[in-house]
């Protein structure tokens, strides 16, 4: 068990406990919330919850159990498609139910673990559990990911994602019909004020821009093509939900469970359909495409009236 005792700076007066701990002790917001939920935060002897507000000048006592670093566990994932592979990169088609990399609390398969099990050697830059990972997809989101296999490729791809020169195209089925049928959602995204595992459009969030276009309209739903200008966690899911058109099959962000059940969906209809970038080794512009998985094709067939 570790602990710290320190005064609350005046500049953090009125700030939420989880946000303040992140600033003062370098915790992630999620870990700070967990510490508070476990009763590990006291202000002048009074135990605080994660959403309570600090008082400048008060005395803060924080006690926590250090978290174990997640480790890469080689687990074979036969459904993981290898779309492209050379000395610099490997492009995978990630199935649902697979995380990008290990994290605390996740015991299922990961992309890096699947690649390790298949004998792939990838770059080791960054956190050890994120070997070669330069961008992520949610566990429930399927589609294309590129993983760096060399240090040079890792550096080049990280720069490309930071400078927004990578083209990421997603397809999503959302509830209702967006108005206008094509447009841009420019709204900052940050941690949800009341749920540490969710994100939301919040005034002090990070700049987030999503471009969408309707490809096909159905009764009560629409198939969209989405281009991301930024890459925030849950960005498409949050922006479409804030636009009152949540991804079908996404109960975390307000999807109708009746519609999800009718379409046979157990996850959000969101697919990383295309990925294009300058190859880190050759400089050549490369583009890859992933077909819809079976559950998504079935859902579209139901929406189109081809099957019951």
C-alpha cells in the first residue's frame, strides 16, 4: 500500500477528486476514480467520492494499492486476419471481442498477444504492453489496425497519426436519419462527469472532429461513412450519441435494445472499413479495406428487408 499526504493547491479549489488526483499525483482519471471508490481519499479526515470537489488549502490524504502492470499474454486468435505484412508493418483485421493491447481488468485476447502467439516480432517502443501499437480500436469495434514491427516504423506511424495524415474511414449503422444527411460534428470530448468508464461531449474536453455522410437510409436507421479528423476514445460513439443518433447495438451510449435484438446485434455496429497512410519504409501511399463481418451483414440484410 502506498500513501501521500499533501495540501490542496488553491488552483484546484472546486475541482473533482478524480481530476485533481490525476493532476497532483499523475494518476489516470480511471485509476484515480478507483482509488476514491475504494475509500482511499480523505480531505481533512473526511472520506471523499470521485465526484466530490476539493477545497483549496485543505489537507489531502491518499492511500492506494499500486496497480500491476499489464503483461502481454500470447493467445492465438484464429479469426484475426492478416491483411498485409512486410518487414516494417503488419495490418490486421481485428474481430470483435479482441482488445488492441493488454490493460488492467481485461483478461481476454489482444492484438499484440495474438501476433506474439503467431510468431510476429513487433516494435517495443512505448509502454511494454503496447508493443508496436500506434492506434487502437474498441474491443467491440472490428476492422483495420496497423502495428509497427520496427522502431523506425513505430516512430513514423506515431508521427503520422499525430499530424493527422492517416486516413481512417469507418462505417456505422446509427439510429434514425441524421439531419443534415452529411455534415461535420465538431465538439470536444472528455471523461463523462458521472461515469468513469464513459466519455461525453464536455466543455473542457479535447478537440474532436467527425465527418459523416449517409450511404443508405432504412426505416429507423442509416448506414454512414465516417472520416475521423481526430482520434479520441469512443469518438464516433460519443459524437453520434450526442447528435441523438447512437450506433445501433451500443447500449452504453443509448442504443435501443429492441432494435439491437431485432438485428441480432450484441455490440455496436461500427467497423474500421478503410485505412490509408504513407508506408513508413517506402514512403508509398498504401490503402487497405476490410469487408463487413457476418453479424453486420446480417443486420443490414434485416434492415433492407432481405431476411426476417
